[in-house]
């Protein structure tokens, strides 16, 4: 994992056409598994599982033989299964970087100081470990933020988005245990409520 320039443009992780078919190798998948994540194969340049059912990997991690079977050909994406199986993992999935500035001073840079962060095509994934009681999946529509927990998964680096950009780690931090994640969720609920009405008022507001 590398530490790229955070000011890079959205297309900074675009890849050349010649490298378009090389998604996730066995070695990359093995490295994620060694970090304690349960992983599953995803169809190339997609977000859909490449196996008939991924539910069992919510309660068991894949074997080394399965990793070879899935990733030796290097033409699949990869996802990390959230929840208890991956060490009580939740992922904050934000599609709008500007929203993170609205939520916290420093925006994504603040998250990068604390925990593992991934650059997606449009936004970011921030990884946290939390108490078991906080592993639910949640959606904050107005903020364009998803919380992926038990029963969810996120596409992970070095997968390739269907539009040709590669998911990439922005740091090599350990996943932080966030003892105040319940407070963060309350902030999201309040800001989501506020943002709903802000969007209704702004078109009519004159400075």
C-alpha cells in the first residue's frame, strides 16, 4: 500500500487499457486475508459476487485453496465482508467528499490520520472496528453515506470499477477501534435531517 497525494484528482487512480484485465491477484487477496478480513470474489469490473452464494463467508473465512481458485487467474475484483467475521468491521461509505467536510473539520484527512481509508471512484471508504451492538447496516440518503456492517460487504483494492478506475488504499493504517461510533452515528442522523431541509431551502436562498 502506498501513500499517494491526497490532492490528486478523481481520475488519479485511472489505469491504462493494457492493464485493464489485471484486477486482483492471489497475492493481493492473501494479503487482505492475512489482515483478518473475510474476502469474496467479485465479477470483473463489477460489484456483484462471482460465486453462487457469499453468505457462508459471513461466518467463516475462505481457505487458501479457495483464494487460489478465485484469484489465480487475476481477472476478478475482490470484496471485504463486514461484520463480526472481519473483526467487528464497519465501513463508512461516502460518495461525496464535500459531505465529509460538512461532518468533520479536516474532512477525509481527519479519517486518514486515524484509520484505514480507501479511495473509490467517487468518494471514500473509512474502516472501523466497533462494538457488536453497532454492526448494523444503515443508510443516510441526504448525506449519501452508507454504513456497511453485518450482512454487508465493500469492494476493496485493487479492484477495478466498471468505469476504469482502481480502488486504492490511501494509507496503511491498522483499522481503528472506534469506541465513540455510537456518537458518530447520532451526528450522522442529525446532519442527515439538517441536510434534507438545507437542500430544500438553498435553491430559494439569496445572499
